[in-house]
C-alpha cells in the first residue's frame, strides 16, 4: 500500500520563519496603504488642487480596485503559480507606491492608486493561503494571529505612521516608505518561498469577472457621488444603481449556471465559511470607516495637530495586537464562537461610547475607548479565520482567502462611502435645524454686554460667529450619528454566530481532499 502524502503544513518547510516574515511584510504593506493616507488628506488636497469631496477618491479608488481584483486571485494563482503571482504583485505594488509619491495632480494620483489596488489585491489572500499551507492545523490559530496583525493592525496604525511622516517630512513619504520593505519582501520570497505548480490549461472566466467588476464598480461610484449629485434625483446615480444591480445579479446567475466559473459555487456550501463571509463584511464596514472618521474628528473637532492625532490613534492598534495573540492562543482551547461573541459585544460598546464624544472629551477617556475598540477587533478577527477554514478543503483555500478579502474590501469601501455621505448630509440637516433657533426671539441672543454684541446676528461679524458655532455643533451631532450607524450595523452580526458550527475534526471528505491536494503538490 502506498503511504498517503502528508499535507503541506504537516511536513517540514525550510526557512518557515523567513517565509512568514516576508508574508507579513506583504500583508502589512497592503493593509497600511488602505489608511496611511487618511491623516495626510488635507495636505494632499492643497498640493493636488482637489476639493474635500474629491480627495476621498484617493482612499476609495484604492479600496475599490483591491476589491474588484481580489475575486480572481484563486484562478490567477492556479494558472500562473502562487509564487510567480506573489512576486509580480509585490513588484507592481512597490512601483505603484513610488508613482503615487511623485503624482502632481488628482487624476494622476487616482490612476496610480488604482494600480496600487490592482497589484495589492492579491497580497493578503496569497499570504494567508501561504501561512495556512506551511503551518500544521495545531499551529494555525497562532499563525493566523501573527498574520492577522498585519491585516488588522495595518489599517489602525496607518494614520499614526502617516501623521508622523507627514509632520516630519511631507505627505509623499507615506508612499515612499513602501520601497525598502517591498524590495526586502520580494528578495525573501524569491529565495525561500517553495515553488508552486502552474496550470496552463486553465481558461479565465471573463464573463463572470466582467459582471462582478461592473457591479462592484458601479455600486462604489453610486455611493461616492450620490451625496454630490443629490442621490436619485440625478440620472447618473440612477444609471449607476441600475448597473450595480444588473452586474451583481448577472454574476450570481452566471455563478450558478456556468460550467466553470472562476469562483466555484461549492465553496458556499460550507456553512461556516459562508457565515464567516458575512461576518467579515460587517467587520470591514467598521474597520476602515472608524479610522476614516477618527482622523478628521481629532484634527477638526479635537484640535489635535497631525502628529499628535496619529499618536492618539496608536493605542487602538496596540489593543488589537495584544488581543490577537490572546485570541490565537485561546482559539484551539475555547469555542471560537464565544470569543467572537465577546469581541462583538466589546465592539458594540465601544461604538456606543463613541456616540457620546464631544470636543471637551479628555484624552485618556478617548484612548481607553479606542483600546477597547482595537481589542474587540482582535477578538473577532482571529477566531473568525479559524472558523472560516476549519472545514474548508485545502484545494479551496486560495479561493476562500480571496473571497474573505473581497468581502472585507467591499465592506470597507461601502463603510467609508456611506459614513462619509451620512456625515455630509447630517451636517447640512443639523445645521438647518439648529439654525432655526437663531432668531430675534431667542433670549440667549438678547443679552447685552460684549458677548451679546459679538453674537448679534444683525452684524456681519456676529452672523459669521453664530454660523461657525452652529456648524461646529452640527458636525459634532453628525459624527455621533455616524458612530450610531456603525453600532447598529454591527448588532446583526451577533446572529451569524448561531449559524456557525464549532470547529472540530474535519469531515472525512475534507481530509481526503487535503490528502489529494498534498499529493498533487508533491
């Protein structure tokens, strides 16, 4: 009888530590660049001659491109080989980063950020699939905790690093910083990453990819431009909404009826994995939206300088790192669903606390809430990875990691767009409602003395001062409403825990497929 080949993770992998470091660098680079420009946006706005609405395209163009190009990663890895694709994407990402640093106009920046997103899309799913392959099942909880630090801590620490680089040098260095790390990661993977097979017979499903890109791209354009175009009173927004619905519908129909779609439908039969996709979407909505909201809140309402704002945000990342390590250790001993539930409750509480923030909030109370928020994300993310891949066959791992990244990126893009649109709309609504109290019958404006004279609405100076006060209060309330929206978005995620099964011994069919996959890899 021929002995069954051991799965990849159960065999000794040479230079495992070095491969892990290189995979972590790639993950961290991609995750950092989703938020590292947040704090620098006001400085970029002046250099690139952009409006406050237009400059957000620097964030959303990257996230949308990454979301669209994440879906075919599994096919590309099988067709061209995981190692070849990994190195190509790292080189392209590093070059695109340097081009972003030298951009002289907003259109140039958006194009280069799109290229960054296209090449960066594969980095996270490829690094995760690589980690799952080189570590045995008993060590995967810890391995996912180490890998997850790059995915979760990158977006959280991005504004801190971006604030420091912008303050000490200028905003262009938030992109130049990728060069040494990109070169080091490419060299390490070229030297130490095991070769992977290629399959020249594979044909790409252009129809499925095209309608998916149409759906995601149109949806993001609708969310980005809806506020400026007054939503469905605009023909452009109606067209984008129709194209988004049509694209997503055609993708689902094609997925279920095509002979060889680029995403195999059987991956969705795994209940744990399907529930994890929805959970990852909810985490994605909160992950980047909170960072995108916090940076301007600290600078506009809190009055923090750019470097200080970055430092204040850093403890959130520390909370995430610590709790990821704790969750990684607990994942193999405690039901991961309970850890996720605890993390979701912490996240909901921290978002509720954020709805009470005002500019006079003391720094330590703010930091304490951010630490809890970071800890909550750490407790959710690691057990989520364990549950998602516990029963998924090895041949589907690369597709699985790309889908998880896709749902996280789409959630992040939607979270940023929706919270930005709600913020702009609610500021206008709140300003209108509060402004109604500025009238001759308001006793607060009838007093004499210097204060009454300064706020006299019949004087141009008094009217300007009152408008600034009303606008500030409207902005405070609008931020509160955004955090309330994210809290309500997170609540339904608790229900997904009841659809997940506790990871145990993989079914015989999954084990057999793992063995077959290992034999093919050999």
